[in-house]
C-alpha cells in the first residue's frame, strides 16, 4: 500500500513537471528571441545586414509573434534588395500587430517599386487611418492617386499636407503638384 501512495505521488509530480516545463521553455524562447532581435537591430545599425538577417531570423523562429523583430527583418531584407522576403516579413509583422503605420508604409513602398499600385494605395490608406499626421504616407498616396487617375483623392492629400505645414517638407512643391491637378 505504501508503494502505491509513493507511486501516485511520483505520477502527480511528473504530470506537474510536464505541465510547467513548456511554459518555462516558452519564457526562455521569448527572452532569447528578444536578445536575438537586439543583436539583429544592432547589426542593422552598423550596416551589417546579413548578420542582422541571421539574428532576426533566429528571433522570429523562436517567437513568431515578435512584431518588432519581424519588422526589423523586413527592413534588413529590404536593405539587401530581397523585396519579396521583406514584404513577407512586413506582412508577418502586421499579422502579429496590425497597428503599425510605419510597417504599412514600408510594405507600400515595396508594392510601389513592384508597380503594384492598388496594393500600395491600400497599405498607405491604412497607414494614414492609423496616423493622420503621417506626412510621407500622404505624399506618396497623393502621387499614386495621380497615377491611378484619381485627382480628387490626390488633391485631398496635398491640401491636407499644406494645412499641416510639416517641418522639412517643401510646401511649394506640394502646392505645384496641387496646382497641376486643377
């Protein structure tokens, strides 16, 4: 009888260990993922994009929900000209956290370079919804509306930019674009 009690206590202890162990492993994976992401971002800042890619790929493999690592991976791929991989990383980042206007912008710029104008417009419109003061997104959005023969939408973007008077933007250039649409 005593050995049955000892056996049952052992079984209960093992079940408890197997329930806790995945949580410990997951916590370690997330922490390691953050470290790899930091290494990747440091390498990116130094201009060592291939090293950044290696670290960031390891980071997202450990924690696919790390939207910041996914975005940084996209930027690293983009810096090396791997635009399809960059677009995928940006999409993965947005799947983990859809409220990233800068990531939407980055994805739109890739689409624009691939002549995927409608896709670029969709991403930029979402970026502007999330950040009404996103100057770069509004400027590119205006240009793409012109390209798509949607002058009224382009005018709206340009007028908004002129009202915003953002530092560093050549307002006269935006005004010329607006005047060219009349």
